C-alpha cells in the first residue's frame, strides 16, 4: 500500500529534463474567489538550482510589453499544473544571467537606431538616459549589508 505524501507526481517531474536555454510553458494554479484558474507563463529558463531534490527550483524569464519578468518556480510545487518544454536550445553555460544585460543593451541600441532614423534629438536623448538609468538600477544590488550589521 503506497502512501501519498504530495499531490505532485514526483517521478514524472524528476524525469522532466529542464535545462538552461530551454523555452518552457508553465501552467500555474492561481486561487481566486474559492476557485482556481490556470495561468500560463512561457519563457526562457535562465537557471536550474538544487537539481532534482525536494527544494529544486528553476528560473524562467519572459519579456512582456518591453518589461522583463522573471519567476522562480519550485519544481515539485502542487500549484504548478504542468510544465511543457516547448523548445530546446544548445547553450554553453549552466546559468544564463547575462541575458538580462544583453536585452538591456539591445533596447539601448534600438533607441539609438530610432534617433538616427529621424525624430527630435532632445526627446530621444531623454529616453536613452532614462533607459540607461533603468539598466543601472537593475544591475545594482537591491540591499547592501554592512560588515558589522546583524541580519535576521
């Protein structure tokens, strides 16, 4: 007699080979008004952490209307309905964190190209300065801890 500890089929999730560089479609259960609705999040897997153990996670990045959104999903979460590998890409890194800066650089390059094509230079310079400020704000650490400070 088998005892069910988790509603998730752990063997099926273990066999699912998610790697950095894969494009995955994650269907997530969202509780609303006593019911659950399904929400799909499709994007590029940047990292896979802690392997196939109980606390394993994977990070998925997607760009929605010009804004990069990253979500960290637990591999064995019962709130995840299903995980589909849409596309598999060959990558040479285990963690693809450099994609964040690469996308920001592309956005800046697009702004420069727009200014060269036409339009007012002052408006484009202000847009470019704002974009660079956003990139700097994203690349700096969110919270810095001093050497003598206690953390809880």
